[in-house]
């Protein structure tokens, strides 16, 4: 059973079609990427999934059915537009938000204390939230997302305005949660950030699904006839089936003719006795794939 | 525990536990007590307790009896009145400071009523009253005691409408003081609660906490918790001030027992509760609506002031209402939801209110309060996720998908 099932949802604001017939599924225990450029309709899709907005048409199932008040306690959500109550102490703020997620007062206090210690915020617990640095506030927001040990974690733009140290911390944290069996939906326009984390993804542009599937499958599907080769010595002057050779850093990018597969090329090179340091099918980045897709569909602005 | 109570408790406690709130709570009664204390003290200090003298040239008061020496209440001693043989003796006593003034009852007093007063400074009106009473008492000393008492007290006018047994006392300024005092307290409490509510709603927007909250509990639970939490802050204030007012009234009654006679109808307080409560909810809800539509608290506060202003409009027309409690203006004010909370109780002290007016007025107020809550919750749902963008009134009324 899928953790989230989005079925043909559409949503219009005034004249703008924010989401147009979007469908995808999120499987239990995976990190799923909801990707797209700014204004693509990602946040609207998330808000529809979380029942903040009602779709004009289509259906959403979450944790095996419609959203209920009880299910809200099993979901951790870090919105893009995020903040904390500024005028109260960090401890009061975190306890209040934890209790709104269904934790009993004693459990909330215990969990909040544990997590503040883990995120190095314990010494600042009596300070007003507005007195904390931006980085500390972001860590506090992560605590509110995870404090009730949610089964499903939805994070919108997790890396926006994070410094490299905190970015790494969030990545480690997300991997850790996945290893505990949690389902994670990561929504971002920074596609290079998800390439190393996501198992599967959906890519949305102008409210429509452009790509959907396993990350590796998509990259293979969009990989051209290109191979990256780092030989120990020079490459032979004549390689049958290779249309063009480009020098790149310490290696070469070989553009292959349609009838030459990378496997055949490797076999040729080995047979010719070329010593290789690296041989790699050049997979395009998600950014490149995205540009390729929208250009092909004439949707590039 | 229901999440409503978590929101309620959070909203209520974070205001009530603040020093600012506690200071505001006790500063108003303290300030009023201080003003009361100062005025009583000033009256006591400034009162001249020295006797006054008189020289009787008319021969009517040769064997005059002194008047009963006590009044009721704090200022209970009447001025002592001493007879002098001639003006020189009186003058000497005045110069020596033994008396504060002396009266010369002229020979033709009976036909003209002419009395001269000689004093170094102006004499208190109480002294003048006491001396008149002295003259009247002695002129009427041979009359029937009942007649004498009636002449001295004057008529007590009681207005009684033809179709009811309700009485309106002509000499009841205390009632209006109660209306005005309650009005002011009501305004303060509405402003406190409304202000807190407005701030509480705008704050969700400014702090960008809405989405986390909406994915934790339902909008209705959240709104209800916020509205009732903040209203309870205002009600706590109102209750505390009313208790303090009650204590002050008890003290006032002990000091000035005459006030006991100015009975205030208990139906007045019932009417006040019936109009104040829906008005309270209505204004608070309207302020919530403003909070949800505005983008920042300063702007919201400016607009919200507009809602509490109409409440005090009846104060500007208080003379007209008191003079003519049944004219169209007064009736209009008691039906219009914003002006009803002050006008209706005020009119109930002046006239016999027809039942349909009370019913219609409270009905309209309750409907207005319900409509305000509906508007507020709609504005809240639509407006809360618009960071930095205003929500127009037209959008609130537009059908929502």
C-alpha cells in the first residue's frame, strides 16, 4: 500500500492553473523527490496532500485513506513558509507545538528535551525564540517536524538558506529517518541536492507532471550516446563508431554513433589494449534532464 | 486532551502570566481608588468646620432651637449655629476666627426673606443649606411635625408610566454613573481582548506558523481555542474590575448611606449582560477578521480601532438620549448592534422599554455576532496562507472551493 496516492488532482487560483492533472505515488520507506522550478505547483500539491487546500478535482489518499485529525499526529511537515512563535521561550514554543501533535505533556517535555540536547539547543531553551540565530531557529523547526516521531515526513525546500554544515546535517538526518523506515517526501527546486538522496521522484513544471519514476531509470532514459573515459595513456586515433571526441579535464567525452553501445566500445578499447582509469556512461544531471524536457515540449521560458 | 484546550490554555496563559497584563489589571482599580481617595481627602481637608453666627433683627428667632446636629454618612456633622446680641460681637468673633461667617436676619425678613451674610471667604453650600434649614425649622416649629418634615424635604417626584408599574426616580444620577462606568469598563475589556486576538491572529501570519498548526489540528478547533482563550483574558479583566467595582460600591455605600435609597433595578444588570456578551463576541470576531486579512499588526490595529469607535457613539448623544429616551434616534441606537450595548441599558433606566425592542435589539446583536464569527473564520481560512498579501472583502464573500 502506498503511503501517499495522488490521483489526477487539479487546482486553479483565479486564472492561473496551479496544478493540472497531477498523479504520483509515494512508497513506504523511501525518500521521494517532488521537484520543479519555482512556481511549478509543488507547494500547492503538498498543501492539497495535507488537506490545507481542497483540489478542484482529483483525489488524494494519505496513510491509507482520506486525511483525518488522527493522521495529523503521524505526519511531520516542515513548510517552505516556516516560522516559530517569536515572543515566547524556545522550550515553551517547542512543547506547545509538540502537544498540538498529540503528545502528552510529560512525553512532549521529555522528547523536546532529548531533541534540544541532540541539536545543541538545550542551553538556549529559556531564551525567547526571536533571540536565537537563524541557524538555531532552523534546527528548532526541524525539532517540531520530528518531535512526535512521525511515520511520514514532508519537507518543503529543506535546504533553503542553510549553510553547508547544516545542509549536511539535514541530509544525514533524512537518511537516518529513512533507515528507521520512515517515508520522506522532499520538495525542492534545487535538483542537484536531491540527486544523492532520492530513490524516486516526480518532476512538475507549470502544474504538470514532466517526469516520474526511479531516479536512475530517468537518468538512463535521458542519457545520450556519451561515455566518459579516463585512459592512462593517449586514446587511439581511430575508434570505430565514435563520432566526436571532446577533451574534458583529465579525460575525454566520447559521442557514440547510434549503433555503438557503451558496452561494445568498452570491449573495443580493452581489445586494443587501452589501459583505463575510468569508464563511465555519462548520465545527465536532473537539471540537464529538466532543461531537455521543457525545451522539447516548448515550455522553456 | 482535546486540542482545543491546548490552544485555549496556551493563548490564555501566555497573556495572563505576563507582567504587562497583571500591571494593567491592577493599575486601573488602583488608579480609581487613588482618585476616589484624593477627592474624599480634598473634601475633608477643605471643609470649614467652624460655626456660623447670626444676629436676629426680625425678632422671629429669639428662642430658636438648634437643628438636629447630624447627617448620615462621612460628612455627618451639621454646622453649629450661634446667636449674637449685635453685629459688633459677631464681627469680633469673625475677626478672631471663631466663626466662619455670620448672617444678619433683616427686620423685614418675614415679608422679604432678606438675610445678609458677612464672611471673609465664600461659604460652602452645605453651610447655606444648614442655615436655611435652621430658619425653616424654627419658622415651622409650631406646625404639625409631619407637615414640617414634608416642607423641609420637598416633593419626591416619581415618574410612573400608565401601562406599567415600573418607577423612575427623578433624582437618580447614580444610575447614569453606573451606565457610564460599565460602558468604559466594557470598552477597555473589549479593546484588551480584541487587541490580543488581533495580535494572536496576525502573529500566526507574521511568524509563519500557520501551516504547521493547520497540519496539527483543524481550523475550527484552532480558531475556537484562540477566540475563547483571548476572550477569557478580557473576561478575566472584566470580572476582576467588576469585583473591584463592587467592593468600591460597598465602601461608597458605607460612606454615603444616602446612596442606598437610589435603588438600581436588577433587570438593568441582566440587560447589560445580555447586550454586552454578544457585542463582546462580535467585536472580537471582527478584530480576528481584520487580523486575518491584514498583513502586519500595526496596520491591523489601525483598522480595528474603527470597530470599537461606534460603541461609544451613544456617549456623544447622551444628553439627547436622556432627554428623549423614546425618540427615533434613541430607538435606532438601541437596535443598531454597535450602539445597542450602551444605549439599551441606559434607556432602561429612563423609560419603560417595550419588549419587542429588547427582543429585537438582542436578536440583532446575536445575529451580528454569529455573522462576525462566520466572516472571521472564512477570512482566517482564506487569508492565513497569504504571506505579505492582503485579502479583499469581496474575496471573503466569494463562494469558496
